[in-house]
C-alpha cells in the first residue's frame, strides 16, 4: 500500500483525493495546507482518515507518508520538490514539473543523489488509452507518422492562478505542456520548435498560443493550439502513411479510433472509467515503481520531463 501526502489543498488535489477513494493500494494518509482550517475542511470532505498538517514542512518531515503529491501553483513546484527531497521523500509533482529545464535538472540531481522516486503528474501519459495508441503506432497500424495535431482549450480566463505571472500562469504553461507531451509521445524525441505565435496580455500572460514542431529529419510536422479563453474540441489526430488515429479529448482520452486512409473506421475504443477516476493511474504507477525499487515512472521517465521543460523554455523565449 502506498501512503500519500497531499501538499496544497487546491482544486486538483481535491479531484485526486476523490479519485483515490476507490483505490485500495493507494491511500491518502496526510494533508498539508498553509492554513490549518483549510486542511481540516479539505480532509473532512475528501480524505477523512488523513492526518492534518499545518504547513508543508511538517508533512515533508512526517514518517506517515511514502510519497508526497505536490499540487501547488507552477512557480512553487521547484521549492516544494526540493524541500521534500531534502526530507528524503518520494514525490509526484503536478505539471508543469518546473518553470525551466534548469529547475528540473536540479530536482533530479538531488533526487538521484538520495535514491528517491520522482515523477511528473502528466496524467495523460499514464492513461490506458494513451498506451493503446502507442501500441497501435509501434505495431505499424498507420505506418510511419507524418503529421500530428492537437488542440486544448478551456474557457478559464478568469481563474486567478492563470492570470498571474507570479504563479506561472498563461495558456502554454497550463495547457501547452499537454500538447508538447502529446508531440513527444507521437512524433518522437528528435523534434524541434519551428514557429510560435502567442497572443499575450500586457502582463505577458499568453491567453492563446499556437506552435509548430518538426522532426529533426523533416519527416514529421506537428501543429498545436492551446487557449484559456474558449472551449475547443480538444481533439488530436495522428496521421500516418497508411491511415490515421483520432483522439478525443487529448487531456483525458474518452475515445480513440483508427481510420483507413479513405476515412473508413477500422477500430475504436471508448474509455470505460468515468472522467474523474482517471487520476488513479499515475498513483498506481508510482506505487508499482516504488515497490520495485525504481526511482522513475516508466510512463514519465525523467528524460521526458526534462525534454518538456527544455521545449517550454524555447517556446516561452519565442513568444
Ligand atoms: N493534472 C491535472 O489535471 C491538473 C488540473 C489542474 C491543475 N493542475 C496543476 O496543479 C497545480 C495546482 O493547480 P490547482 O488548479 O489545483 O490550483 P489551486 O486550486 O489554486 O490550488 C493550489 C494550492 O496551492 C497552495 N498554494 C501554495 N502557495 C500558494 C500561493 N502563493 N498562491 C496560491 N496557492 C498557493 C494552496 O494550498 P493551501 O492553501 O492549502 O496551502 C492552493 O490551494 C498547478 O501546477 C496546475 O498546473 C493539474
């Protein structure tokens, strides 16, 4: 059984706790907030058996948790990750893992020195349907991949965290990290950013970002669009030389389907579990990896997280 401590009692932490209620291998045993009343209220609503900690450091020092799930705003991930690692805790860090490649390198350096498990909570990579799409591609069902596209948009422009430069807001750092992980998953690691167009507010927050990527050998092109101002269809398409795969929704796969080049549907799979249950997969992966003595999750190895952070640096510098 994996004992999880929640660091930061916000929106996503609540969803995760509700999702984990149905899992017996992963149990929330600790909850930490900056405010005691908030942690108590959170625990009562989402994990009544968990111990309540006032202040994140007390959770990091506790011997009642095996893994700490860091669910604070983007710009705090680095500080909280390093604090937990220095207390010899395994960690699962919300996306974006860090604000830069330099921060990510530093977290992995400290974790490796202590033999600790670290993973990015890029939950899409852990979903069964994501693994199924990878398998279809590996088996050559659509031939060599030629073109990849995805969009991810939500009408969330009024969420304070997303409009704050101090908290690392903006559409790219909130949603673009998913499309970049999508690109790396299906275009491969040898890709580069060729074009970025962002519509930025005077604060520098990007409300929409479109970008193109291509493989180093020029054989695969990718186009991506993210926005925090509109609900888009959130679909993804992977076009191969012998057919295509359509994914809906790329932020929580509900349906994946393979088509022949003439658009004939060959096979489709619809997700069985309900939307909010999908967070269990990343925690199950952590539990399995830690039980096996691994310090990385196979679905989100450190190299992938570092590569995403490196691409994030590039895209933000091109806005
Ligand atoms: N995987 C997903 O599907 C998903 C979805 C949404 C967000 N996320 C990621 O999860 C992280 C948290 O997002 P969220 O939507 O849950 O945010 P949120 O509702 O604002 O919660 C963040 C929590 O961080 C803590 N915190 C610490 N310092 C803070 C500060 N200076 N300002 C505000 N909060 C502070 C607060 O907890 P206390 O007050 O209890 O200390 C707060 O409740 C982000 O990195 C985001 O990208 C992931």
